[in-house]
C-alpha cells in the first residue's frame, strides 16, 4: 500500500459511520513516584501526583475511531451509578450519541484503576460486574443495534466478558450484518467462540486463540493449524491473529499472510487490541481491501504500544511511519489537502512556493534542466503530476508509458523537487486554486496569457515565469527513436 493510498483512505474516514457494540468501562490512572517500601507490608509506596480518567474497553475503541476521524455511535449496557453517568458524560463531551446506552440499576459500571510509577504499572484494581445482562436489557440492546436507523458502514464488537455480549446479542448482530451486507468485526474473549460464529472478521491474540482451540502455538505449523481451525469451525469470513512482538497473521480461504511487527519500542500493550479493531473496521468502512486494512492496523498497533496506557493513534502518526519506510520519496508525495497545510506552514516561515505541472512520461534531461531552473526561482518546488487517466484523455490511449505512482517516485527522487501531488483533472486549475503558489512556472512554448492559473496567482500578488525547454528533448522524440531503431525487432 502506497502513502497516497493510505492518505486517501484516512480522508474518506470523515464520511464513515461506525457502530461500536460492547463492554464500556472507565480506565483510571494514578501516576506517581516510588522510592520506599511500606513499613506495613513488603510493598512499594507510590506517592500519587496525578490522575486521569479515560474511556476503557469498548470506549477505547471509540477513542481510536474518533482519533481517525470517524463518526461513531455506541450500543452497550452500563450501571445507572455514578461511574455510568460519568461514562455517559465523557461520551457526550466527545459528541457521541448515547441513545444506544442502556442504564441498568441492577448493574455496576466497570472501573479499572491502574497505579503507575516511573511509567511502570505497579498494580491494577478492578471493580466490575461480570454477570450477563437481563433479558429486558438484552432485547433493548438488540433492538437498537439492528434497528437500521443509521447507515453504518461497519459494526465493531468489543467483548471484554463483562456480560453485555451474550450469545443472543452477538448472533442477532451478526445475522443483521449478513442481512444488510455490513461487515461485523469482532475482538473476542474467552474460549467459547460459538457465539462469534459467522463473523466477518475475528481478531484474537495469541493466548486467546490458544485457549479457544486448545492448541499451543509453538511454530509456523501450529500457527497455521490454529488459524485454519478457527476459520473453519466458526464459519468466519477471515481471521487476524495478533502475536505481539511477532506481528500479525491474516487467515482467509485463500491462505495466510504474515506481517512482521512494526513496533519501535514497547512501553505498554494495554489497549493494543482496541487499536487493531478500530483500524481494521475503519479501513474496511473506507473501502480498503482486507489485506490493506490489516497492513494499516499493524502499523497502528506498532505505534500505540510505544505509548503508556490506553492510547490512540492519529492518521498523521501512521502516515509519518509509512513515509519513514521510504523517506527519499514517500514523504514528498502528498495529497492536495495535506500539501496545502504543509505549504501554509512553510509560507508562514517566509518561504516562496514555486509550482509547475506536467505529465513527465519518460523523464529526460530536458525535464531535469527545466525543473532545476524552476526550483531556483523560489524556496520550494511543487510539481503537479497528471494522473494516468488525465494523460489518456490528453494524449490518447497509448499513454502514459509509465504509471503515475512510478512517475511520482522517480520525480520525488530529484533533489530539486520538494513535493509531488497527483491531479486527475485535465488542467491544474483546481490544484493551483487550492495551493496558492507564489510563482507559477510553465515552458517557454506557452505565452503568459495561455498559462492555466495565471489569473489566480496574479490575483494575490504572485507571478508567472516561463522557462525554455532544452531543444530536441521530448518524450515524443524518444518514442519515435525507439520505434525507429527497434520497431522491427
């Protein structure tokens, strides 16, 4: 998956609607220092100097989805106690519709308190109810989740075995998803996987998969046996088995695909499964192929385990991580929206932006000389690159000879180019309007009046510059020479 494809997927998430169903809870963090042992018992004393209360469980999935820019709805059952009301307040502060949250006076809301010193978790205290929800609450939850009042692109099920996701609730939601052709992605718990039967995608970790199958994963052979057994026994559409520092493995009917871990340094694995669930669901809702959604979730998980506590990952963090894999080119190739923000920041630093555009099919010395001269006119050179579809409309079905991604990477490798942005229109008018370059450059074969975007640039004080191409150097000439010399081979 390329940088621009990931960026485009993240941009689509603003229109995505996701329903999260599962166990909501509060995560409390008490931060402090320790340097002495209690005189009352052989335990460390933690001097608390800060505390934090966050959404946990399915709430952490919600936080991850919000960080990605999704529109989120939630369905769950919590106690009608102080913690339940506090949980609803936090959700409402984040503009989450809490219509699907049922307050049950006979239940207590789960709160997990973690005590940390020097970024090390010392102790966790759980206050919770694990009994199954009542029949009345069960039916209310099913009615809300399957009412079809909102058009969700995906349903995410976050099971923490706190009693909300009964077999009846799960099977009703899974049946609804199949009926409406909406993917239902489930993060499972425990060893009873019959209740997850028919899920679009299941995301167990290593220990959960071992518990569900009774098979210890000790090598690649046992890994494949576990994955295929879960896939077949529970009629799953697909399975993503997460294996901590060993990465992830995607199982489908066509076989398995392993992705190595992307973590740079592991501080805390708390909530990593929630991040994986959120990225997988958001990716599918954004129209990504399953393998690409898994790839993105693997990068997201690698980032989140480098943070302390239940944390989230932003699109910017993921895009930065992707760009670092190919820093010589990927970081230069940007979408219009991202590039506009970058250029605005550069202009605030007093830098002048130069813009030119073209097809640049079969890069030659004429192109390079032209681009080098264009770069000398300002501080940053932005190249608007015609897409493949745009070139076909302009030059015919036999062009381009080189696809847009290859052309973009070749051009991005040139020192004189700071950014490349691909556009699909016949002219760069809309791109120029969005990017507001200070200097607009075209070839000397143009007259100033014919330069697309001239009026826009001059309207805010910019200017147009014309640069003469090197004589006799063109893609057309190269093609003709090749046909002449090798046409009969």
